[in-house]
């Protein structure tokens, strides 16, 4: 594979953040063998659904998807294929309530649910791997970085590093950005998907969850105030965002970690592009290509790879040297 990084230059018709953000979900197909599925139990009588791609490697890549995503989204399959072809076993996991299976508890998932990621990482490393590499997209990127920041000096020595994409590391700012009228199409899609889940949870837990008037919700300010904060022990949306934004923990990360946020990402606030060493700390680096949108980085190549996948493989290789 040919690697090119900050010189990512898509065709002219893809030099638009909105087109980059929707193109892969509408038109991309990734050929990858069916995974081995596993259900991982949690301490609170819930479960996490895992997809394994194994080839007998001693290296494991753990992939985390974005908000209302799942392990079979094109961006997850694309990165899984690229890392698998480069010699890694891959573990792509689904957050609680994602992947087509509703979880058992009233809680679902959120940007700071690092306990679940910790369980997945420990379970993966428990299979005998010598090295682990973490990657995450959007919310999964925030989760990955927050987890590494929380682990800090205690991080498992087998974790060699991470690469994350389109990371809303400033959750409050990202919520403000998505509340803009020009972002309404994205917000409506998220709320439509979340409404289906909350209605199902309301049927299971009518004393805890009420969806009456859900149609009036127009932003994450309202959704997170009413549901995410209440179900996960935060005072309100602002408390949730302040507690779970990876931005404030980047300086505590102690493994080489790359944040790739496109300058034209329509989901991210200015604060999602930290540049100072005081914010990034000694181990985190930000790369901000001019184009790429939100979880886009589309490349029209014969091998089917996207630029982001080439970047991840190069990063993973560099960490093994």
C-alpha cells in the first residue's frame, strides 16, 4: 500500500465536508468474511456483542464505533479489513443497545462508558495477545481517548497505542455545532434512531423511561438532559459533557495516540482541534487534513481502501518498530 498523510487530496467533487460525511454510508460496500460472534457478560447482568476476525496473530486491534453505529458499519469493516490484511486479529465491538440487539439494563451507552471498553480490552488481551492497538470513530474515538487518559500510567503495557477519527473530544461544543440549523439533517437522523430505542426501553422500564413528547426534542442538549444524564448518573447534560469529554484527559495519556480530525468536519467545534502541548500532553498528536468530513476520508482506489485506513495501518506499523 502507498501511504500519504496530511497530503490527503480527494477528487474535487469530494472536497466538501457534508458529501464526505454521507457518501460512505450511502454507497460504500466492504467485502469481509463473516466474523466469529461472541457475547460478553458484564458485572451488572448485561451483555456486549463482539465480532472477531482471527487469523492466529499475536497482535489484536480493538475497534469502537460511533454514535448509533455498530460493528458492521462500512467504516468499521473497512478498518477491520485493512488491519486484518496487515497481520492483526481484529475485535470490533458493539456498545450496549447497538448492533441490532437491545441490552437488558435501563442504561444504554454514552461517550464516557469506559468501563465497557475496559472489559472488552481485558477480555481481548486475555486471549493471549502480546500487543493491542486501539481505534475509534467519532464517539468511539472519544471513548478510546478518555479510556487511555483515565488509565494513564496504569495502562496495560501490551497496549502499544491508538488512532482515532472525527473525535468530538469537546462534547459540549460538538452538541452546540449539531444544534445549528445547518446541521438539522444529521440531528434528525440521530434523534429518529434514538427514539426507536427509547420507546423500546420505555416498554421494558415504564417506571424509569417516558417517551411522551419525544417529538419535541430537537438537540442533544434536550436528549442528554432527559435521558443520557438521568440514566447514567449525571446531574444534567452539562455535567455529562464535562465529565466525559476526552479533551480534558488527553494530557494524561501515556501511549502514542493519534487524533485525525478533518478541518471540514461538520460535527466538530473549534475546541475539538487541540493544538497546544498543554492540552495534548506528550503522547498525543493531532492531524487535521483539510478534507475528510465526519468519518469520511473517502478514497477512490482499486484496492478499496480509504485514506483513513492507510493512515491507521501506517500508525500501527510504526508502533511495532
